[in-house]
C-alpha cells in the first residue's frame, strides 16, 4: 500500500483498489510506516479477496 506519491509507478505495473470496510485497519497499517517508506514492524495481510466488477 502506498500512501504518498511514488515516482517508480510506471503505468504498467500498477494496481488500484478500494477499501470497502475496515479503514481503521488501513490507518493502523499506515501508522507502521517509517519516513523512508520501510515498515517499523512486519505487516501481514492474511484475509483478503476481490470483488467482481
């Protein structure tokens, strides 16, 4: 997950999504990031899925 501008996005290998519920979890993951972009601790997304278009 990227929360700021990321210059390496090349328009070819980019995925966008939408959080349908659980923004509190997103904010907790965001809080684990350091200023240089590396995580303070290991973050694992264990239960995810996709919503058909």
